[in-house]
């Protein structure tokens, strides 16, 4: 049976089951309340709002677009409580004798203590959901945390959470529960972002001014998520204010940014505009700052670089049941270096571009649909040009990338108060260009760029969040993933199950299981997520990656104190993960005399991995004092038959212990203090165990016309050689730790606000290791040169200052 026929049969079965649900859900004397929840003033849709029935465990929450639906028995009086972190709760009481539409607006601001106490047990509680291993961060909280050079960074904040390991010093990459950087699905408004880093990983591509919500799922994956093994980072852009024009301009040490949002048309009769827009841009001025320095040195060498990003989004209400969204992102890094003495110039650039067109349609009070057309593109370019001699010139042009066109359709269905169902399908057409090279000089001319590879990836899913009684919480589902192209076809089921049992109204135990498949791979020989890493597809020689993850834990809410505590243990198995063979790299070297094309598959080897550990998170999301304490204890190991003589080894980002302490305190309405302290066990590294001097003779022949030697010269060379014969990643770097401090001064006026921020990264000037190297050290006249292991650090204490103006 073909893969396409199996997909059609599965879709038909799921559709038939789904169409029967509305009929089965029609229970007499039950009525539905549905609508949207928006922010007061801007009319921004609010996702993740908890809607609870007063004095009952029944409830639901708004979806990504702010829509909710709850069906309840007929009653003379029903009270619903709407709550969301960072917003004042809203209470609505009504008689329920027919279906009703209820629109709710929530006002941003700190909750008062007396409100928290009066709504005890009605707030959104971590213990009340079957979902585990999920982190949602308020964007307002992200902006308060001190950052490197003052650049607020979503990915660096997520690195402070348990289960999320940091890469090297200052890197923005994510390593979740033993997974590599390719095992994270990073999604911005439904579009996949394949390289989420600027400036070689020191900053992420996400501008916090344009974001509405940030959610990281690292285990217990619902069936709607697929395509990666370790995590899903779901970011949603703001829709834009509908009341009036708002703006924000910021200037820091290395970058400037701006944001503008507002209605598409003037609001009439006190109602918000039917549409809105937002545009946000950021650019560094590293090139402008470095130019005078290079000029003052009067050097023959030149270098520079910069990055920029741009977010834009518009949305419009076609009617009470239909809305369209158009959003996009583009960003690029450009760096260059040259030397006039050697006539050498090198250029490196990479960037992402995404676009999403979405249509929301509300079929009924119980059925909500979202349909998306999605585009994503990532490209890398390397250029080199050097004069070898009077007649020879070396030219290199290297390109690599991945381009996607996707269709996605999701349905949210709320048949009863105890069931919330989701059904969806997604199809993605990938085009990979893993290694297209053109190398030329007068002696060799290789112009065989790799042909692009086209593949098709798909998935259908059905999931249900079920509350059978006052104690049990269940999220179960099945995803069917498929892959065709590159000479192979796969169709694989992916069962998912998350369970929660309420021991008390604020205390629960949880467990989850998920099976994930991944059909795209990232080739990296650095482990730190550089732009030279290559995205490649599953082929006849490279199988899909697969993981199984089991997790169990406890969740406890301390409502009076506004605290939430989670404790989790997990075990994850990974198969068919790939890595470069010893000595291989992303550059595929072609033999111009060979008829066989070199393939990137020749450079890789497949293996397996496993990870296990425990995580603790104590978090407070709102109030004058907020923050969290996180701790991770973990082990991660890999095993490849072609690496380390087949023995298991620790990958670079394995860390035994990881601690994060984050605190923010509103000293007054005008002053906010913040601090971060982190500690982590040193990374596992492979370093040379010895250095040798190699001696030899080089013979060069100058050729005359006809191909006979005109003269011959012999030279004696002396080169250094490093010995890497020890076990892979057997060396442990020094522990990593640092303290960051920040203070924000607010000056508010009725129509505008100014914010000065002073911060310091690595306050006590800890020399954290970036890499190690064996080097010779002179000991004195007549003494032998000693071989010494040197530690190199990147960032000492780094102060920064920035100013933000809002209107």
C-alpha cells in the first residue's frame, strides 16, 4: 500500500470520527458560552487566558487567537472568572438559558493582594493541567531581565530554565533534555525559523518588541506538535493596537530598534478598528563603530559586519466570524574581511525569511478553524577571492539553504465542558541545497553545484484534553507523520499521552509519554550552532531520527504566595542521530577527474543517544517581586560506531548540574531592580593531549612550456602537530558561573514613557572558559619550551546602557 493511499485512508477515518462528534455532543439542557478575550485599549487578542466556573473545577482557556468556548448545564446564574498572568482578573455573571456570545476585555497591571486571596483556587494553576514539561514566559518579564550588551533575548532567558542547557559562553542556542540544536522546532506565527541566531550565536533573531507570547514545550508533547525530537518553541507576534498609534524606539550600545503599531482605519462610534498593523525593526551598528578603529590603525586589513531584522503583521476582521492575518519576518547577518597585502577578501552572510497568511473562521460556538499558508527560507553564502600569483586567482562561492512551502489546517472543537478536541493536518514541501560549491582557478575549474533535493513532509493529528472527574486530567492523541522523497517513503504513528491526578485542589501528580520522528537533520562539527551548519533531509542512506520520552513529576500551587512548584524526572532515548565522521566537514571536496559526484552522506555517521535527569522549578510570575529558581541534574550520552572507537561519550553540551536564580523587584513605580545568577558544570570537550614538531622536505618544480621542469627547489619545513588520540570529550572544562545585575528607571507621562536601563553582565568578572588550546611557553634563555594548556575567555564584566522611548 502506498504512503499517499495510507494518508488518504487515515484522513477519511479521522474526518468521519470528527463529523460525528457534534451530533454526539448535542445534550439537551446544555448551552454554550463563547467569544474572544482582548486586551483593554489595544484590543490585542489574548491567548492562554484561563476561564473557570466559580467554585467548580470546570474550565477552559483561550486558544492562540483569543477564542474560547465552554458548554454548561442550564442555570439561573453562572459565574465565570477570567485570569491571565500580568492582567487583572475579570468576573462575569449571567443567566444561562440559551447559547451566548461573551466578549471580555482584560486590563494589564499588577494584581492586588486582596484580589488574589478572594480568587483563591480560581487562578490558572500548573497543578490543574495534564500538560507537563511546558514553560510560558510573559514578554513583560523577559524585558526586565539583565542581558548581554543590553539586548533582550528570548533564547537566553529560556536558557535560564531547568532542562534547557546553555552552549558556549554567550551563545543563544538551546539544548533541551540532551537534544542537539536541530532537535528544536522554532516556530514564529506558524513559520519554521531554521537558524535563530545573529552574530554567530551571541544573539537571537527575535525582537521582543514584536512578540506577544513565548511558549516552550520540552516533553509530554501534545499530538499537534511534530517534526522534532526535543522541544517546540512557539512564538506569536503581536497583532497590533486597534485603538490608536503606539510606538517604541530604543538605542543601546550595539543596536537600535523601533516598533510602530496602530489601527488600519480610524475607530468609529467607540468601537475598535476592524484591522491593525505592527512593524518592528532592529539593526546593529557594529560596522559603523569598527570602521574608525580599523582606519586609525592604518592597517592593510579590513573587516566589519552587522545584522538586521524586520517583523511586520497586519490583520483584518472580515466579519464577526472571520479574520485574516498576514505576517512576515526577514533578517540577515553580513560579515567581511580582507587584506590588501595578500589580495584576499572573504565574505559571509546568512539569513531567514518567513511569511504566513492565516484565515480564522468560527463555524459555530463550539467549532473554530485556522487555515495557514506558510513560507520559510534560510540561506547561507560564503565567498572568497585571493590572488595566488600573477596568473592564478582562487575563487570560492559556497551556498547552502532550505526553503519550505506549507499548508496547515487546524480545528478546535469544544463539545462538552469535559472535552476539548483538536484535529489538524499539515503538508510541507522542502527544498534542500545542502552543499553547492563553485571553486575556480586557472589550473582547476570545478563547477558542479549540487542539485537541490525536493521532499514532502506531512502530518495529521487528533488530540483530546479530557476531564473525566474532579481528580483526573488527560491529554491523549495520535499523530501520523509521513515523508516522501530522496528515494524513500515513511509513514509512522506517534502516540502521545499525558496524565494528571489531583491529590488536592492545588497539588497533583503527572506522567507523560511521547514518541517523536524527525525527518530533517542539522550537520554540525562544532556543536554550537554556527551558520555553516547544514540542513539536510532523510535519504536512502540517512534514516529519520526518532525519540521516546517518559516523564513523571509533581506540581504544587501556593496560591496565597503566587508561587508554583514543579518537580519532574525524565528518560529519553534517541536513535539515528547523525554526526560528521572524524575529520569531515561541511565542505564537500570534489575530484574533477571522477565521474561520481561526492555526496554529503559520505561525510556522516549515524548513532544513538540517551538522556535522563531531574528538574525543579519554583516560579513566581507576578507581583512586586517575581522570578524563579531552577535546578537541573542530567546525564546525556551518544554512541556512534565510527566515533570514539564505538564507545559511548558525553556530547559537548552535557552538564551534570545547572542552577539558575532570577529575581525582579519593583522598588517603586519608577525603579525596577533585577538580578540573575547561573552555575553550570563544565562542558565536555576534546582537547589535544600533546603537541609535536613535524619536520620534512617540500620540493617545488617550476614548469616550462611543454610540461617539463625548468627548475626545482627544495625547502625544509617545521610545522606543529596536535595529538587528539585521547577519548572523545574526555576533558571537562571549568564550571561556568556568573552574576548579572540591572536597574531600570521609568519616567511616565500621560502620553509617553522613557526608560533608562543600566546593567552589567558577569559582574564579578568571572573568566569563564570559551575554549582551550595547547601552546608552547618559553621558560627562559636556554630552557626548553613547555607545553601549556591555555584557557581562553570571551566576556569579562560587560557594562551596558540603553534608552527606550514609548508613546
